[in-house]
């Protein structure tokens, strides 16, 4: 595995741990759960692209990243609807006017877990 790929994976794992811990807390921080789930997915997609030496722009758009990765990770096609949903928690959730619900946090965590499992499997982790 490339050094930079490992760094992306390590960062993604940090976000995954943060999301899981915040969701399991007695008083869950739902906005942060959703944000860290989006970050988990983004960083795992960037890890995959880095490992395959596929260039990508600076973006939080998970669908755009997934479309770049799909020629080498075709299973992503089935995850596109959930990646679109996760993308909505990249920026807006961090500011007033948007609030995550428990159902949002659960859906985000499930989507991030699915993508994480796929990329880790294919990276041999």
C-alpha cells in the first residue's frame, strides 16, 4: 500500500471512530455524527483513488469521487444514492439552520460503514 493511501485510511479511521463514539454517547451529537460519517466516506474514496493513482479534485462531493473510482471499484454504483445523501452533511450541517435527526445519523453511519467495509476489503485491510 502506498504511504499516502495509508495516511488517508488512518484519517478515515479517525473520523469513523469519532462518528461511532458520538453516536453511542448517552446524548448523541447528531450533527457531528453525520459530518464525521461524510468525512469517513470522503477519505476512504480518496484512499482508493490514491492507491489506484487516479487524480481527483479538491471536493466534498462523494458522488463525483465515486464516479472517478467506479472503473476500478464497480461496486460503488450501488452506493451512489447513499453517497449523495452523505454529501449533504459535508458543509451545511456545521452551520446554523440545519440540524441532523437520529434517523439521519443512523443512515449516515450505515452508509459510511458500507463504504468503509468495501474499500477496506478491496485494499486488503
